[in-house]
C-alpha cells in the first residue's frame, strides 16, 4: 500500500462525502422547485419562474460536468439548444424562453437525472467515505465501548457482526480494518462510478446527437451559401477595382507613351513632361495593385503566418495595439486568411465605433481550437447584427464551423472572441 494510493483513497473519500451532500441537497431542492414551477405554468406564474429554475438546474448540471472532468476524467457533454439571437424581451420573450426550454429534450433529461441524483447516486458516493470512516467505529468498540452498550441492554451490530464480547469487538475492529483496506483500492472507482451514472442520464442520446449534427449541417450549409455569395461579391469588387483603378492608369500610361514617342524629337520638353506623368501613373498603379493584392491575401500572411501578419496590421493602426501570439505552427491557408480578415474587421470596428485608445489582441491554439480575442477599452455597446460588421465576421467564421462571441457592456470594455477548429502544422 503506497502513500500515493492511500492519499488518493482519502481524497476520494472526502470527495464522496461532498458529492453525497451536494447531490442530496442540490437535487432535492431543484427537483421540487422545478416540479412546482412547471405546475404553476397553468396559473401563469410558472411562465416567469420556470426559465429561472431551469437555468439553475442547468448551472447545477454543468457544475457536475466540471467536477466529473476534474475529479475523475469523465467527460459529460451537454446538448442544450441555444436560444435564437432575436429572442424578444418582456412578457412575450419570457413565454418564448419558457417554451423553448420545455421543448428542449435536454431539460427533461436533467429532471430525470435530478431524480436519480437524490436517490441512487448518493448511495454510490457515500460508500467512499464510509469504507474509510467505518474502521474508526470498529476500533472504538474494540477499545471497550462495546461493554457499556451491551450492559445497557443489548449489543451493537458492526456490519454482520453482533458485538457482545471483547472477542466480537476485536472481530469488528479487524473487519473495519478490512473495509479501510478495501476503500484504499476502490474509493477512486466509486467516485468515478458516481459520475458515470450521471453521464448515462446527462449526456445526449444518439437521437439528440443526430439532431445536433443536423443543426450543424444546416448551419454549415447556410454559411457555405454565404461564403459563395461573398466570394462572388469579392470577385466583382476586384474586377471593378482593376477596371477603375490600375487598368485605367495603365491605359493612360500607354497613351502617354505613344504621345511621347511622337513628340520626343519635335518637342523634347513636352515629351519629358509626359514621361514624368507616366512615371507617376506607373507608381500609383503599382500602389493600387499592391493594396488590391493585400486585400485579397496579404503577402506577409503567406510568407510569415497569421501571427506576424496581425502584428504587421497592428503597426499600421492609429491606435496603440498590443498583439500576443502563442502559436506553435501554422493553420491551413484558408483558415489563416479567414482569421486574419476577421481580426482586421474587428480592429476596424474598434477604431471606428469604440472610441478606444488601446486595443489588445490575444491569439493562441489549444485543444484543436484557434482562439482569438480582440479587446478594447472603449465605450462598449457593440453587438452582432447592429451594423458594426460583426455579422460578416460571424458568417466568415461560420464557413469553417467557427463561432463568434461578443461581450460589450455599456461603458466597456468590448471583447470579441473568435474560435475556429483547426490543427497546426
């Protein structure tokens, strides 16, 4: 019996005791409130209380998910349906929220889990501390406590041993020691079994996974359509910029060179003037072509990667911008391009609308996810769909199954968080 195993068993026993109390108290209270609140919907009161109570249930269930992952390495996914972005406020919004939560199959799985979590689940968890602590009672009996109990009119039972003498009290102490040794080996497994029982009820079923997969397919289909439309619009913009910008300057430069050819002998001064103009047009055409190429795919992005490209972008901004990059490799070219322009649009929004004097960009990759946060110390109030350009960023990320989240309370600060699933080479 190593000290490490003993320590793990004692820790598991303490966790089992906590889970027993946490399961009983939390589950009973939330289950009773949930049932009463749903019943009060018929009276109208439940429409307002049910979303609050069910939100509490979800937070309680999510705390269990966190404990399961932290204490036993048991992953319990959730399958709660997201509320629509255009959910209304006021009484109508409360009715919609209540209806959506009651239609969510995950809500009813939570309630079933609460019922099990206040009956069978605590029994599994309580064995972990019981196996460790029961030995103490056996030794207390063996040290002489059995005798006054027996003289008072009976005898004490220790498990299956009826303690009526010093001999049986010694047997109780020996059995208690055996329980303790058993606990050293099985306590972590008992805590894990408690969480596995929770996972059988909290984790989404196959049908729920299929529905979630269908929703993801629908979302990806929608974002793919947006990507095609955006690509077509981008091609039209490039064509227009080439036609009205660089192409027009090159045509003018060609005409000037033809005139220079005719005047070079008869009017050298005029020819020299036209040469200077042609040189100016060529420089401006080159600048426009560089800007156009940078807008399509910045050269620094292709040559040095996303981190350096964003740092180069930050240097050109009129606001002090700090960029923190922790990337151990490079993502696919299309992912890097989408992330770069999403950051660029977020920075543009911050400069135009936030009134900030400082911006922070944090980029890192973990658990197969590229995470980018753009934070400013401006006035806040940014929101997706408010005409700030964030809707376009969300659609751009959605093409790669990425997500966008915005936290922008009144008075600031504003944090735009982006996540794109990808692997680094």
